């Protein structure tokens, strides 16, 4: 099998791209798809191209993430911005979908550069080495890959449906229990108490709400010698802070083991319980319950209220502040009743969470299979079969 450079088997149409800023595009509304580095990013009033092409990201692409696509195919009228290279396969030399699949499994090490934003220049793209079997072999590879990917796509869609049903089951469990708790034995009286001894209270009266604040001072990399700092739901600093005594009260926001950790930015809602002392940044709050409240009961209640909390924050960035959290109303049964409700939840949630773990595992293997199929298709020692 011969190896050729990419520039030998494609027409590079980058010169036909026309730069346009977002303000100008906003005044040019239309139905023509407007494409960027990784896919369609809007529409516009005019087309620059009107054919089937392969777009390969120039920048803003996860070139070193094997799970992410670097190239995609478009067809029909289109406008392509300067963040994607525009390639037309020379049909007498290469099957366009063969080229597409190859570009999505190619190792771009040595071809992209940039410290914070990787970029594939046209010069480096031109020299990408492409294995080029006969057109018949290329078609065979494409047919097998497309057939296999169709099966993987169907499998992943079914996993998505299963995951959605698992989430709906959790919501149903929560809704059923708390709706029953709120509606049982009639309406509230003027003192805010139910006839069954339940009390309608604000969360702030039965728990301390601690708003996160990004600490000031010296950061240093010394895992094991400091307190971990979390900024948001999925953001964990690789830097650790000095001992708490080196911080001032003004800038120190610590969550203690057992606190309920809550995201105050989208998606707003409870995350989990803290297992150790951590410093929390502006994207988080911690909730420390009093002795009158079962911590797990409050956590499940906040999960139940999550859609309502997220949908009624009234903020542009879908965020919630300390005062809003403290004002959340909760109908509290006796502590004994809270614990009984929690026991039922724990059992039901354990089963559903196990199912969700199994679904995530299958998703991982589906992604791995997709990468393996692509890699095998372009390795001479392996066959697509």
C-alpha cells in the first residue's frame, strides 16, 4: 500500500472561505448552514459552497482526544468559517468517506502546535501521510466501517434511552415520596404546621448555608500538604493551598466532612456529600444541617426540588445565591419519619445507580469499539473484519 501526502489527493478550498464576525452574521439571517471547526454553529443568508465536502478543524479542535472527531462531512449549500479547512476529495484517487474516516483516527502529534489552543496550519495539513489502497479496497473499508458504526450508533442511542429512563425513575421516586409527604393530612395551618406534626420552614432555619469564595494568597503544588480547592462541579484545582491558619476569615470558605455540596451555577443543584475538608470557590456552596434534620433527607429533598430551583433562579447565568438557598421552603416531618423516608430512598437509589454505572460502562466500551474499528481499518497488519 502506497503512502501519499494529503495535498496530493484533495483540492484545498480554504481560499474560498470568507471571514465574517458574529455581529455582521447576526444581521444576515438566512437558512444556509454556517460551519465551524467541529460542526454547524449557526445559519447565514448566502452560500459559499454547494457540494459534498470534508471539513477538517484548523483550531479549537480536541486533536489529541481519540473520542472526538476532527473532521466531518457536509453537503449542499454552506458557509464555512476560518476555523475549518475545506477539502474536496479527488474522486479518481480517494473515496471521500475513506478520507473522512482516516482523518478522524490520525495521530496529529507533530502536525499541530500551540500552547493553549492547538492549530493545524495548512502547511502542516498538506503533509499528512495518507495510506492509499485501491479505490475498490477503500470502498470495502468504508462499507464495513459505516455498517459497524451504524450498529454502534444504535447501541449508543439505546443506552441513552435507558439512561433517561433511569433518571426518570429517580425523579419519580423522589416526586412520589415528597408529594405524599407534602399532601398528607391536609393543608397547613396559619402557624405553618401540618396536623401530622410537620413544619414548613425555610432551609436557612435548619441548616447553615456557606457560600464559596475563591481564596486569595499563595498557591503551591504539594499534594498531601494542603487543602484541596474546588471551584465548581467539575473543576478541581491542581494547586493546593497552605494550612487553614494562613488564610484570613474573609477569604476562607471551608466545607467540612459531611456537608452537602451544592453547585450554584448551571446546572444548579446538590452534588454530593464532602468526604474531607475542602476549600470551595464561587461556583459552590455547602449546606451544614442542624440536629433537627437528617442530612440525607435534606439532600434528597434538594434533588427533588432541583428542576424548580434551576428554573426559577431568575438569573441570566442560571445561578443561585446564599440567600436564595436559605429561603427554600421545606416541609419537615419528625426526625424519625425523615430517617424512614431515607431508608426507602437509599434502597431504591442503590439499584438505579448500579444501572446507571452499567450504562456508563457500556458507553465507554462503545466509544472504545469505535476507536478500535477506525484504528484497525488503517493499520496494514489488521483487517476491518
